[in-house]
C-alpha cells in the first residue's frame, strides 16, 4: 500500500522550528512540563499541511495537537459574535460593561470579572470583542440565548463541554488545537466549515 499524506515538508519543517523557538524559552522559564501543539490548515479543503504534537516525541508521545482537550477560553468569543452579527446585531451596538452577579440554582453566587478587573461602562461590540471583554460577552450571550450559542459551537465543529450556561460566553467549550484551528478556519473559508484531514 502507498499512504499519501497532506503534509508539506517545508511547512512541517518551518512549523517545528517555529514551535521550538517559542516553547523552548517558555519551558526554561516555566518548567519542562510546559508544552503545546500547532496545526496549519489549507483553508479551502481542511488539509493539514503541518502539525506539531509536542516539544519532544522522545519525551512524550501524547499528541497535544489532536488529543489534548482544554477549555478554549476567549478564542470562543468570535464564534458567537458571528452568531450575533447574523442575528441582526451590529458592531456599533452599545452594551454596558458593569458588574453582574448570578445566583446559581444551588444558591451559590457567580460574579464574573474582566481580565483587568475594571469596568468601562458603555462600549461598542467591536471594542468589546477587540479587548475580549467578559461582561459584555456574557450579556450578548444572554440576549442571543445560550442554547443558540451552543448550537453555533457545534456548527463550528466542537462537541465537548458545551453547556448552555452564561459561562459559555467565556469559552468553557472544550476542544483540541486541531478543532480550534478548524473552527477559526470557518472565517478564512468564507463561512464554510471543513473537517481537517491528513490522509489523502
């Protein structure tokens, strides 16, 4: 049998060199357990042109590009902002950045914060997305409906950890590096999701 892959030798070499040049100094600073993954896709087809599964195959054979699930955090925000734009919202719509407290069914309270622990008052959706504002993201999700946002996540290829809670706005969806790359590829591929592959 002849097995043909989509990998590009030059792209693969460049990916490995780039990965090591970034992760190497971080490992020296943060410890040798620091690791990661990298995926390069062809936008139109989803063909994987290069991937790196970790810092050293000899150190660990666990492929962090394809196998490691983690919450994707703020990289989820553009996905449901896309839903907002297709639902009639505009980037110049004004929302108010302020403290919110949610009372959970068990009586506990959740008071989300912004990354800088500040509240800026009125701001456009464009500014909120640009600066990854958490409170406005949550308010937008509540206006859209958490169920609709969860469905949008599935359309972008995610399947793990999608729960219709306000915290979904902060990226509690779980995904691999590959799934996150494929989700963002929707924007590069004119709104069309293509499933990544590397065996032709």
